[in-house]
C-alpha cells in the first residue's frame, strides 16, 4: 500500500493538497471582495424569481445568492491578503 505524503500550497492562499486531499487555506481579500461584488450584482440585476444558467446548470436566483453567501461565510474569518 502506497501513501502520498506530499503537500503543496499557493503563495496567495487557496487550496493546498496533502496526501491526495484538499484543504482550504487563507483566502486573499481580493477573492472575498469579488464574491461580495458578485452577490451585490446578482441581487441588483437579476429579478426575484428568475433563474440563471451557471456552468450548464440552471439555478434560481435565491439559490445562487445563497450559495455565494455560503462561500463568503466560509472565508469570513480568513485574514490573509
């Protein structure tokens, strides 16, 4: 049985791999800002009750905003930047 013990990470935050798995590390402020801007833009431009095609999947506006808010919340405590 072989075990992979290598690890790597990006110098600007993001995903690091360890033993074939991925770990979330600190996220740059720019990413958090971009996600916040995406949420604000979707809320301002897309009418309530509408659906949006994302990567070939159709999502309700509310589901898309909620998904982005979950991403934003996951990185809220990150201080890298």
